[in-house]
């Protein structure tokens, strides 16, 4: 039986090359070298670290979570040593900018590695992922002095980071945020309470860089009055020593999942005030923070895909070994031979690889947006990444919950036991649709901002590309005919519905809120079909030893997953009125 996570290197390589080709990343200078031998070396090394170091710690973290002491937060035994090895092996610097000590590798390659970390040990993986987001925010918005002081240490992993937004009264609605910042010479003093701060304190690094949203004096009301501040756990002095700042973890949340990840209540300014430095312009903190949050949302999709992959591995292993029922000769059969178990396993596999390919495609689009020499190409890639990010965050995270739930079902009663790893995978996966902006917020962002406000132009570009992928499938290839026809029909229907929603949204202010969730999942199902169309065409052309299984999974997706689009369509077109009229007692 599988005891530790095993990275699906063959599928990852297929998804990497598919994403690089689909976005044009593979045509940029230097990319052929990166996605050859170098990529293989990185993936194989990451797979070993994930399987040999992180995965064995995952059950221990669930049983023995981080704890809050008078001296600070103490992590699960083994985590600090694993992080030391993680940092020494250079994983914190993989995609970081070279000017601050990073390796500067493409985000697409980092995406595959990020998936591995999530699949092996999500609670651990969240710590370095927050730092990557902080690096992006500081690089884009911090003054030079702060960049020079903090970025090299974040890139090296010597210091980690946290994102401090939420307060007891301010969750998804940050307009009610109360933490205040008062000027103190060239710095600021912050006072307030933050909750649900992942990795807000721990013993794995000597310093933690908190990025905190707060209000300066006389700030405008609402989100337009928020500013972003860098508040370190220890303030670096001129001589290099670290001086304790007035920010402390006062308690930890006891959670359903990701238990080894310390989710902190942070107190800022219980004494003289927590010293902080402004990042970006005053009152423009939310825009600065979104640089970090957009990266984190892609990270949620990748981590969720890793969890889905782990659920697949555990379920497949159990199904091969568990004997139930008898065959025609009267001998007991492994449950993998039962049709409904096969249905569940195939659904898990088809959804997981679709999510993987879609998340990698978003990462590749970001690489093109940053690296293409042509300005028009960069702008088009930026629009594509912006459109796909909420879909990746929401659809991939809910896919992980579904896949993990199916994994529990395959295990039967054995999967409902706390000691079963599939139980932990299911509980860990459930955070994905909630944090870094709930999936309803992602859906509103997609439909309201990315489609209605845009007049549907970027969605039309995506639909056209999906149709081209479907049309490229041979009409004579019987196994793929349903995928070809279903994707073409689905694209036409999505286009018509989007046109109608764009025209109605200005007159019906509740329309986006009532339809956004199912619209996002409708697009997610079709985008998954798009990815399988690309994969199937490549498999037919390559005709290698793995081609048959790829074509079979693509055909399964067309038969068992793509029809879900019709359900989402029906709800989008006819479900809004029922929400408005129904009364909740």
C-alpha cells in the first residue's frame, strides 16, 4: 500500500509542456533549455524531498499540531528540521528574482513543485508559499530600502512571512477593518488585533515579516482608507542585531484541517505599538495586497491539485488491496473490479489532471505576461491570467474537495477513521474554497469584473481558443467524438449566456451575485474539457506507451464530467429568480 506521496512526474511533464505550448511560453528565449534536462532535474529532486521528507511528517502534524507557549509558537516535531533542509536545498529561491538571490526559474516550473508540496504536506507548504507572495508584493510596491533589507532574507528562506488582513469583524468585507497606524518619524506604530493569520508565529525561522493592512489617521472610510505596512517580528538594527517588535501571537485556532499550520491571533501594539513601514502609497494598501493575494490564489489551486492527486493515490492503492464480493469462480475480488468503484477512481483521475493542466496554464500565462518581448503579447497574456486566476482558485479547490470525498467513499468505513490519511486529505482540502477569498468572491470577481466589466471580450478570446482545441480533434476518432462535440456545443452555449448576462447586468444589480457561482463552475467544467482536448490531441500525435490511457481519460471526462455543464447552464439562465423570491425562516 502507498505510504508516502509520490509525485506523478509523467503527468506533470505532460501538463508542463502542454501549458508552455498552449500559451506560447515555449517559444520565448531560453525556455527550451529550462523545460528540458533542467526541469527534469528540478522535478525529480522535488519529488524526492516531497516523498521522503514532507510526506512522512504529514500525519504527525495532524496528530500533534503546533502549540502556543509563553515563548511563542512551537511547531510539530520535525517541521523545523524539514524547513531547514528545505531552505538549504534552495527551494525557497526557486522562482524568486535573481537580483535578490533567487534562481529566477519560470513560475510554470515552480507551479509543478508547488503542487508537490501541497500533495505531500499542505500545512507545511503554506509557510513558504506565503513568503513567495510577500516577495512579489514587496518587489512591486516597497521602497528600495525595504526591498534591500528584507527581500534577500525572504528569498533565502532565512525569514518567512505572513499576510495579516482579517479581524474579528472584518473577514471578506475589509471595509470594517479597525487596526490603526500612527506616524512615528520615518516609521509607523500599529495597534490592533488580527485573526486567522497562517504561520503568524513559529520556531522555524529567526524572523517573520508580517504584511499588515491598517488605517492611518484621517484615512477615508471603507477599503479606500487602507494602507499596507511591513511589520517584522524582529526589527533589524543598524548593526544587524534583531530587536523584538510589539507583535505577538496570543493564541492559536483549533482547526478541522491543516492542523500543523499555526493559525494565529496576532496582537499588535499591546505596549508601545508595533513598528511598521509603509509599503506602496498611503491609502492604496488593498491594491498592493492584491499583488500578493493573486499569487496566493494560484497557490491555492496548485496545493488543492496536489491534495486531489494524493487522494487519487490513496484511493487507488486501497481499491487494489481491499477484497469484497466474489467473481464467477467464487473467489474474492478487489473492489477496483467493481464498476462503481472504477467510476469513482476515473472521476478522481479525470478531474485532477484537468485541474493540474488548467492551473499550469494560468502559471504559464503569467510567465508570458512577464517575459514576452512584445508588449501586445504581454498584455494579452496578462488578461488571460487575470481571467483564469479565479477559476483556478475556485474550481480547482472545489475539485479537490470532491476528489477527496470520493477518496473517502472508496475507502468506505476505513476512510472515516481519524487515523486514515484520506480522512486528513479531505479535511485539509476543505480550507481551499474558504481562504484567500471565498469561492463566491472568486465567482463574483470572474463574472462581475473580468467578464461583465470587460464586455466579455477576454472570455470570447478564451472560448475561441477552446473551440479551436475541440476542432483540432479528429472527427473520425470515435473515442474523442463526444469530447469534440460536447466542447463545441458547450462553448457556443456559454458564449450565448455570457452575452445575455453582460446585457442584463446593468439593469439587474442582483444578477451577478445570483449567477456567478454556477457560471464559474460552468466555465471550469468546459476549461477542463479544453485541457483534455489538448492532452488527447498530443497523445494521438505522439502515440507513445501512455497515449492510450490519456485518450481513455479524455473520453471519460467527456462522458461523465462535461455533461455537468448543462446543469450549470440551466441554473445560470433560470435560477436567479428562485433565489430572490425564496424566504429563509
